[in-house]
């Protein structure tokens, strides 16, 4: 069974929040002063329009909320840290964070078995 649609008031406030977020992101690109200059400003405009178009048909309230929070986080990063690109998710290293237990040992030249026996 499908979940009942959210109340009209909730949809309107979510729509207003989404439109406000989109306007803020586009405004951010106008005065962009990050390291990438004009290229990053254009990236912000393209990425904003692409993301909002791809997600405009989302109806699940939890999913919409996740999208809005993601956008708000990206806008925060852009405004405060001048980072236009999405952050890579943090992935904890296995082995308690010790790199030597995660990466395979490096091979020295001549260590391969191709030399024949």
C-alpha cells in the first residue's frame, strides 16, 4: 500500500524551503570567491540546476528532507569554507585506523614470481 500524501500545508512549506535553498545556492555563485574562480561559480549553477531537476518529483517526505539537508550542508560549506564541490564521505579505516594494517605491503622490484624457479 502507498502512504497517504503529506498535507498540502507541509508540501507548500517544503516547496518554499526548496525554492529558497535553490535561490540561495544560485546567489552564492554570483559572488563566488573560491580558489576555482569563475569555473567553480559555473559549476555551482550547473550542479544546482541538475540536482533540483533530478529530484523535483520526489514525494517521500523523509527523502525530500534528506535532499534538503544535503543541499543546506553544501551551501554551508560553500559559504563558510569556499568549497564548491560535494564533500567525500568519511570512511573509517579498518584495523583501528592504522594504515599499515589496511594497505597491502608494497612490493619491491624483483619480488614478483615471474622470474621463474
